[in-house]
């Protein structure tokens, strides 16, 4: 993909969306669920779409919330449902719709105390922590949660995701039931939806308001050595990127006496303060050097700088020595540090996705810790984090979580706060910022070159790629090295990866179709150099093309 000429530069007037039109479309546009693009469809992070494209609107939300209410009843989930929203424009009306449907179905809904004032945004990890804290002592009255968010997606998008009682992203079996039922409800004209008028729902005794901020912040020292950060006087620059954690950082700084500066306090649902991303779109991707251009420009002003996406389940780490860190590099650093600075059982596994860096494999081997490699999607880490058999779970897209300092479960969803604060702890305890720590690691474990490319693929081609097996790969070598493994299932849990991964001693590639776009993606890594990486990518494309040709496509 070519880089847009305005990538990393300020938003232009023509890049801004019409918020009024977007919200009007949310209420007035009617989806045609006979069309795949307008159906309720849960990906790895819930249902997402745009009101303008009729893929996210009022009918979708009330149908999804009705389906969730029915799922709760069928599975005897009768505790509170913690409901949160982020700062996207469509999150506000969707939040109101969710309340009106859930209350009508007799659900005890709990929201942030100021959420009805146009504020009160709630990050994804906070919802996860609330669920886990409640269920730890209420096994007969289980809680779950909903977060209204499309994560880092552009301002025109909306999203909703469901977290069942384990506190993490709902697994495929659950989301499939919810999406099928929601589409049935829309097809039938919404006759099965129970919904109160919004003012009536707000007066219901089933609606409770609580201080989510204090609940979460007061427990942070259970997972991060906040005292060490404060004692070392680490200067921290924070850019919330206009996201749902905006009100949390000042409370964190005050409670733990941190030397922290919030460099951007703007909340604007058009996100017009953001630099444009690589494709010229407004996207709050804290792993993108273009979207993070503002914070990168300030890298020398702080010991560590951090950014998060709108629902705070991702993290971006900026250091004076290295700028914005590659997410894979920081995951390897975080894992190495935690495994050598936490008193966790040595049997606890390190969880990674198949497309994350093999530097993590080398860290695990060096420290003699078990590694579990799973398909793409944080949902694969939920059970392991819930029963504390996983010490860490992380994915290549800058999302991760890990255990509390005492080895108990912290969250079962990605937590951008703790990964950001861990960067400050690493510097406070070791005297090295995360990039300097990374350079130390590569001296003994090798330095990886990592890349990802995308290519257009038809529906039929995506089906072929999803079904590939080791028998379909005829090549014996990759970039001059003997192929040692061809994987179609993840070694950590034997789940299908929806594509293939080809491995050598010096590199690898993985190819898999996108679940939301007409493209396929190739992830690749070399431990030799960038030229070797480009050869891997080129040969990977040839292998994929050969599979399409063999299928007559």
C-alpha cells in the first residue's frame, strides 16, 4: 500500500466528517440484512460498521442488545451488566439505545456515574476488571458487560462488543448465536424487541451509576509497581488520542504521585486533532507512526511517552532513543521484563499470536518458559488469563494483558493502561527505557525485521486461502532456507488459523484472508536483514498465487 501524501499531517477541512449527517443516518437509515455488508457481523472485536453505509445503526444496536438479553436469560446470567462507551460520535446514541433495550428486558445495567452527561466514557479494560472483580465473590450472580466502541476505527464508524462472565471478548460460539439472532430480529421487523422510551429507562431502579474510575485506578498498584515509577521520578507524556481513558490519567497521576503530563486533553468525536494515518484517513491507531506523529514529535520532552486508542485496549510506546516502538518489539521487552521481575509460577505460559514476532519465541526459550502460539484474536488468551495458567497474552496489533503482581487474574481483555505504565516501570527499575531494553535483547537473541503486506482477493480466493493445509505448499525452501514447518493449525491450541504459516530457522511468513475486507494479508519476519525479508514476502506471494492457480482462480 502506498503512503498517502498527507499521512502524518494535520486533518484538512475536506477530511472531516459531518457528525450531524452521521447521527441522522444512524437513526434514519434502514439496513437490508439480505446483503452481507448490512448484516450484524461479529469479527474478532465485535460488530463494527458505519451508519452512512447502513452497517451500524439503531436497528443493529437494538437487535444486538435484544439478542444479548436473550442469551443472558438462556444462560442464567442474572448479575449486573456493566455498560461502557467510547468517544466516537455513534457511541452516544448506541449507548442510549442499549440502555432502553436492556432495561426493558429486566437487566440490571451499571454505568459510569457521569455517563448520562455526555461524558463518562469507559475503557474496555475497565469493563473487564469490573466483571472479574464482581464475579470473584458472586459466583451465583454473574456479571457480564458491553462496550460501545469500534476501537481505533475512523470517526464515521461505530461498534459494539460483548464480554461474557469471563470478562474477555466473547468467543465465536457466543458471537455467532448473537449475530444470527440479531439478524433474525431485524428480518422480522424488530417485533421481538423489548424497548422502553429512553426517559422511562433512565428512571428505572434497574439502572445504577457507579464510580468506575476509582474502582479501576485504586487497584492499579496490584498489577504495576507504581511506587517504583514515582520514586524514580520518571517523566511520562500521555496522549489519550481523544479516547475513553481521558478522565483516568489525571486520577492515576494524582493518586500515585506520578510526574505525568497530558499533552492532549481534547475530546472531539470528529477526531479532527489527529494527524492523518498512512492511507490519508483519520484513524486512532496508536501503533501507527503517522497517527502518532504528534506524540513522536515530543519524544525528547519525556522519559517515556504513551498513547492509546479510543477504547484503551491498545498501547503505543514512544521513547527518546527509539521513537515509536514496533508493537512486536515492545511485546518481547514486556515479556522478558515481567518474567524476570515477577514471582509467578514458572509453569505459567506466554501467549502469543501466530503472526507475532519470533523474538518472543526466543525470549521464552532463553528463560525456559512455556510458549503458547494461538490464532489471531485476543479471545484465544481469555481462558488462560482467567485461570492464571497464562502469565501474559499479547497480539501483534499492540494489545496485551498480564497477571497481577501476586499471580492472580487482572483482566481477560487487552489493557492499554497497564502496558503503557509498564514502560515507565521498566525504566524506573532497570534504568533502561523499553527501546534500550530491546537493543539489549537483540544482542543475544538476534534482531528481527518484520513486515506486513496486503493484496486484493476475491471471496473465492479468500476461501481457498482459509482452507489451505501443509499438503498444499509444495515449496521446500523459503528465501534460501529449508522449510521446517508448515502450519494450518496453531500449535498452542490446535485451532485452525484460517490460512497458513511457513517457518524456517531464519524467518517465516503467514498468509490469511481479512475477515472484513476483500484482501488477504501476508505477515513476515527475517532474522537476517530487510533484503531477506523482502525475499520471504515475494516468495510468500508466489506460494499464495500458486494456490489460487491450482484452484482455477
